[in-house]
C-alpha cells in the first residue's frame, strides 16, 4: 500500500568528528522518504524555496517518490546547521533559518488524501492536525514530536494523540511528556493519552515499543561506521512505516518486524553525511542487515 509523509525538506550543514558537510540535502520528510521507498510507493508533502536544485528533485523522483505534494514557494529552502559532540550522542544547533518552512501550511493533493498509511513528521501539533483534516481516515497514522511542542503546545499535542495510532519520541521526550522518570512507566503513560503504539528511541541503545498488547525492546544494529547521526530517527520511521505498508495487517508480528526494518534503515543512514548513504542504499542491503540483526538478537 502507498504511504504519505508530511514534513520538512532542508539543506543541512553538519559538523561531526568525521568532518563537515555544507548545504547537504536533509529534512525530516526527505530522510523518511528515502528509507520508506525501499519498501513501498511513497508520497511527499513538503515545501522548498526557489533555490532547491533540479538534481535533488530528480534524485527523489528517480527513486519512485511521488512529488505531487512538494510545493515551491518564493524565497529560500529551510536551512539547519548543527555540530555534534565527540561521541555524537549530543549536538548543538548553530543556526536555523526556517525560510519557506516558517509559514508552511501543508496542502494534501486530492490524489493523496486516501493514502492508507500516513506519517506526520516532526512539526507543530496544529500543522500535523491540519494534515489529518485533509485525509480520508487513514488505516494507520503515526506522528513524531519533540521537546519544543511538548513544552509549548501540550494542549494541541494532547488533542492530536487522540487521533493517531502511534507516536515516536526519544527517551527524554517521553519522560518530559508524562512526568515519569522511569522509562517503562513513561511508555505506558503515553498509551493512556490515546495512541495504541509508542516507540521510544534510545539512539545507539536501540528502542522500546509499548502497546496495550505487548512490550518489545530491540538493540540498534551494531555499525562501527557512524559518520553523521542526522536523520537516523526519520529513517527509522521510514523503514518502520515503509515495511508495515507492505503487510496485510498491522499485527503484533508485523509491528515487531517493522521495528527491526526501521532499525537497519537507520543504520544505513548514519554511514554518510546527509542523505548520501540512505539515497544509495538498496533493498538487498536492508535485507542483509535485517538477517544480521536477527542473528545478533537470537545469539544474545
């Protein structure tokens, strides 16, 4: 089945212990699309400026991503500049220029409105809700969020969580959202707010999955070649949703496999600056890492 993502498309300048990359293609929806398209047809709703080069548009289209919802507006594309610590477990934002993304009001094309799987990439809860208002009751909808919205738009986020099937957050965000210092208690508390599924990311330590029917933990894929962690979470979401969209049901078994596929697509992304590594990945690489992860877990 097809998959819709709504989020940012950006130019990133990234500094890590491995070097610096300037104005590389990034943005939450871009990472998501490049991961998801490894599994299923993917539709993009986003916005760019007049400076967005034709080669980036062609690269996305050549990978089967439907750009019918990619709007071009006067001005410049969203830009972000970040610098990672020596262990790459934390980062500082040096500069943010929202540009055309600052007043982004997503317009879901009529041809996209019945898409069965929907991912609401990180953005304000009101913007995410406006996407759902334009969709025709998706089969499965997952949202990402962050500390900014938890702190400043909690009421809107609470309303959104009543309308979605799943929420993706990191370990500090889930504690901030619930006020629980224990991760397990925090994960369970989010379920009481509305979502049927909560995925808590723990970076290099993998993730926890909570639902009313099962709890599940999975380590990260053991890669040594971490060059740039930017977009790992969005690629995880793309692999997770992309695989799930190929399944005949959203069962416990399929959800667990989807988490594993998300894990290995994220591991591919971090092996290059920006989207360069995930853009050149193929399904064969994904399947090889999926089986290696299975063996790694089974041998524990």
